[in-house]
C-alpha cells in the first residue's frame, strides 16, 4: 500500500511539472528609451516606451488602465483583459513640453509565451517583461483591440484612443476642437483644405493632419496677433465669393473656424513673432557666442547686379551705372532699387553680411580689397555684372549691435517652432474612418 501511494505521488508530481508553463528566458535587448510620448484618450501618460528595431513597445497595463479597462494577471502567465469601461481611468499624467530625445539603452528582459484574452478571446503577441512592466507592440492596440492609433512623425507623439472614443453613431464621424462634427461637416472641412492648401484629392489621414496643423497654428495666432482684423481679412480677400465656389453644407463652421485659422497663420509674420517673443538683451547677446559671427573676418556689402545678355547690352548698362555712381556715390541705394536684379536685395536692403565661402569667389575677392564706403569696378560672376559698395569690415567677429535683429529673429523663429510642436501635440483631432467610408 505504501509503495502504491509513493507511485501515485510521483505520478501526480510529474503531471504538475509537465503542466507548469515553461520558464521565462532572459534576453538582452537593445532599444531607444522614451522613443515617443504616448497619449491615451487625449492625456499624456508618464510611462516609458521602447523602440526595439522598427517596433515600438508600450506598457500594456498603463494604456488599458488609461482607458478604464480591467486587466488581470493570472498565475499561468496569461492575462485577462476586459475591454469595457469598468472603472475610472487610471493614468500617471504628464504635460507635453517638447519632442522627446530618444536615449539608446540595453537591458536584460524576460521573454516568454504570453497569452492575452481580450473579452475571453485568446491572442498571442510578442512582448517582454522589464521592471514589473509588460510591454507589447503598438500594433497590438490597433490590430487586436481595434483602437484608433495615430503615429506622429515630427513631434514624437503617438496617440491611442479606445475604440468607443468617437463612436457616437454613423453620422458622427469627426471630433475636432472640442466638438463633434457630422460626416457632412467633416467633408466641408476637407473640401476647404483641399482648395485652400492645394490638391485635387486628399486622404482622411492628410486632411486630419492639415486640420491639426491649422488648429495648432491658431492656438499661437490667437496669442500673437488675435483676431481683431479677421473681418478686414475676410472682406479684402473676397472670402464670400471663395466660399460660394465650395458648395458647403455648413458655411458658418468653415468661416468661423477654418478660415479664421488660415487668417492667424497668414498674420504670424517675422515682425509679429519678434514683437511677441521678446528676450532680454542679456539673452540675445549670450546667443552670439553660439553663432559663427563671434570671430573671424566678416564683411558687409551692397551690390547692383545686372544679368548677362547674349549681346553686350548687360555689360554696357553696368558700365553706365558705374560712371553715374563714380560721380554721385550717394545715389547707390536709389540706383540699386531701380536697376539691380538680385531678388535678395529686398530682404537685405542694408547689405549682405558674409565671410569667405558665403558668396561666389568673384564677389568675395571683388569686395575684399575695398575700404569702407568704396566702390568696386565691375565684377563679373556666373550671375552677371556686380557693382559692389563695401559697407563695413569686421576683422575679429561681428559686433552684437550689428546682428541684434538677426539674433532676435532667430530666437523668435526657434521659440515659435517649439510652441507649434507643443500646440500640435495637444490638439486632439480624431477621425472615425469606419463611419467616414460608409
């Protein structure tokens, strides 16, 4: 009897051993940490993501609990996921500030066969376990859980929305700027963009991105220029006639949102940006140290450019202008405005600031021996005939006062690009493509 009990015990032990799941294996993974920021139903989560090869891995529990879903880990290394909102969303939140900087890393993670049951249906997916987090490919949420997944390119953002986020009926297809748009209103928006930005056809993805850019620009435009001149813009550019050509179902929607957004971006020019972004003199002067202007030999010069012709008429015209200037050097700006064919002169009316290598060799060598205020003879280059007036010579770098406006403009443009990326990342534009295609 005792022997029989021993045999039964050994048999039961064997059954238990063979029924246990295989042990997880360890594997070294090379990845980029924080490859992107993850937004879950419009809220950024303070969780790590990893880019392994071409595959982005995101934390399974964090995303699903951000939806309000219930997720249970079982002893047999299976997961039961109830893809229905059973609890309040739980998410470690963060504020989007700037595109993330991916950090190369390597670590040892646990790899094993993981079965995930979504509402009772079993799926197997690649994954790894690291620091008590199970990471699955982003594609799991798109392909298995039918989430809306939008992958940003320029701002380092991935947005994941639960399947029910925009399911409000067949005709409610588009969530934009805090309101649901009907399918017809969305088509109005897409028609407007197609005509305003260009193109005869536009996919849902492109339309969505363009609408997001419009809204992001509007967020900044409202701060920088406001909408006090919108009506004047509307009337001056004959927008009523333009809207008549589009055959819209909701004219007011397009006029009061999308056209206003176009206006904002139309008004955000360098002058307005510089007025809005006003750093201190200390901040601007400190920037000089990080520019090539800080040292070396620089020159500043204006020129009159006369293009070459098949006959010698271009050369003769240049010679005539040079004779006039030699008699009356003070007429240089007047004659430059009347005769120069260099389109860049309009952007640099006070002259070009340059060093060796910035201009064509003939221009540089023609300006080099001149003294301040001195005219050159006619200089021939591939662009034509130049008459050069040297404005300034800087032997040991350019003084701060000379390039203050340029530094200010560069600062304003950089800040605007940064703020635009932040605004873009925080605009929730979501399409329910299933209903759009019906």
